[in-house]
C-alpha cells in the first residue's frame, strides 16, 4: 500500500484547478493517465497533494533579449 504524506494539506480537484488555472477535467485525465497521484478518502472523495499538482506545470525556456 502507498504511504500517504502525513503532515501535508491536501486539496480538492476544484481547489487545484482554481489555483493552477487548469480544468478539473484535465486533472482527472492526468490522474487516469498515471501522471498525477490522487488519494481517495471515500467512494466520491478525491484529494491531491499540491506539490504533485505543481509538478505538472513545467517552465517553458525563453530566449532572453538584451537591448
């Protein structure tokens, strides 16, 4: 069985979506694809670790322009 971090605050799909600007449907797709770990606390209750959600967001490298 997977060990759940004990001192971490979890968030709902809606909270994660609002915080990151992603759609809840996108988060559900990432969970289904195995790209995002989710924790179930009942038949309809899903919680996410905010750090896991943040790892979905990858910085896009840009070319720095000097004037």
